[in-house]
C-alpha cells in the first residue's frame, strides 16, 4: 500500500513542510551563516497568523500576509544584530531562538488558536486528484522561485558572492551587511510559510507545534540543504538538491 493514494497524499503533505523548513535554512547557509531560530520564527508566525484570524477577525489571506511580514521582520532583526555586534550567526540565533519563543509564550499565555478560517483549514486538507496535497504544490512553486532568484537575478548572485568571499564581494561594490540582513529576512519568511502550512494542515496554531523552542525543526533544516549540496561555507545553493 506504499503507493496508495492515501500514502502518497500523506507523504506529500508532510514533505511539503519539511522541504520548506530546509529552504529556510538554505538561504542563510549560502551566506556562510546559520539560523538556529527557524523553528521559533515559524511558530511565532503561525501563532501570529492564528491570532489575526481568530482574535482580530482578519480574512485568512490578509492574516497570512501579515504573519509573513512578521516573519520577515523577526528574521531581519536577526540579521541586524549579527551585523551590528559582529558575532557569528550561530551565537545570535541560538540566543534569539529562546527569546522569540519566550516572548511568543508570554504574549499568547501558551494558548492555542483553533477557530480559524474554514477555507484556510480546508486548503491544508484538500486532495488534488485524490492524491496530491496543494501544500506540496506551494513548496514546489517556492522552490522554482528560489531557483530563479539565485540563478537569474542580480540580487541572488550578490547574495551568493557575499557568502563565497565576503572581502572580494565588498571590494566589488556589494554591501555584504545588507546581504546578511536580506538572507535572514528571507529565512524568516520561508520559516513562516512552513509554520502557516503546518497550521493549515492541523487546523490549529499551537505553541508546541515545532517542539520546545522550535528545536524539532533543526534536524530537517540542516539535513535538507547539506545533503542536497548546499555548502556550509557559503557561496553555493542547491534548491533542487534540498527539495529532493
């Protein structure tokens, strides 16, 4: 029964979230850095989206946009602190992993948001052709966009150059500090997408959805990019490898 419609749907729906988590780490690794707070950011975005839908009464589309803006802001905050302090991203994101999660627990009082938009929840449980989850299609679409970004855009090439050799990139006129902030902001958005996909799949925004401090996401976050061919030293991104 491995290739049954139920099995393929279940695996695709689970893989969609894990691949997105891998993408969120990949865009930071290409700069030569790390983001240990991907799980915390993902949960914060998920809880923010749940609050916007349940407490604020926003339509799910606007709630998703607002939540992703929160993810970009939190990620950019990581980048700004890395640039301003000069500390390695490992140290900064190890600290912010606890800080972001703690602030989220304080603000939500560790409560869950379960009264979400029915259309939003339906999207996560939908079966296209009785086999494919739309969440997997979202992940593949994001992968295509990232491939185009790194291969064919000046900004994407600058980000890779900044990761490969920061000194040479700086001499070439690339603002390496800005690239670091950009990659962390992008990581926040991708981690947020993973969190929102998980909320749509389960039908609830729960503080423990990524484990304590978001640590359950760290293994897939590293395994996907590293085994897929993304260099830990920076300068090379393998979107297809991460997806596979």
